[in-house]
């Protein structure tokens, strides 16, 4: 009985060690991918009732993608002030790949008293990635500014992705 118990404990310990080794090997082959990008460009907003249609195009660069562009389209709800919630889709394109994203709920642009200058924040879910970021998944944080007066915007996109 004691010999059988010792054998069972030894087998359980070996199984646990094997699972730990397999789990750490999977982590070592798929390390986290840090992404940071900065982009600036022009955005247009068209208001119809309380619906704001947004289109943005900019240039910049991102880690692992290099020099490239960002393009996004979406809609916002201007009935909610001073922070207009928005959603939409877009992509970041560089010389070595592409990130296709969708804005998660909670993204917003918070305007000043006159509605001229907005602070933009949100989380972007990576829907698809190609090139050097092929098969990467995760969420990127978006922060930036938008001037409604001249249509200019600047954004920083950063986060950690996994494969």
C-alpha cells in the first residue's frame, strides 16, 4: 500500500513537471509583442442629427511595421456631451505588415466647452494582423487629440500583443 502510494505521488509529480515544461515552452516560443505607433493626419466629421460620421487618414510609423499610415471610419453619438462615444474600424499599414482593428465600446472624444478641440481615448481590438505581426491578437490603447477647426489629429497607439 505504501509502495503504491509512493508510486502514485511520483507519477503525479512527473505529470505536473511535464505540464509545466510544456506550458513554459509554449510561452518561450510566443513571447509578447510590444507595439507602439504614432500617427498624424486629417479627419472629417459630418453631423446628421445626433449621429457623427467620422473618417480619418494619417501617416506615421509603428514598431515592427515601419513607416506607414492609419485609416479609420466610424460613427459617434453627439447627444452625449462633453464626451462623444464612438465606434468603428480601421487599419494601420506599414512596410512590413498590417493591423486591422475595431474600436471597443467605451472609446470617446471629449471636447472643450466650444466643441473645437477633443481629447480622444479608446481601446482597439486587433481583428487581424499580417507580415511581421502575423496572427497577433490583443488590444491596443489609443490616445490623441483632434481639432475640429482644422481637422488635424494626432494619435498614439500602444499595447502588448500575443500570437
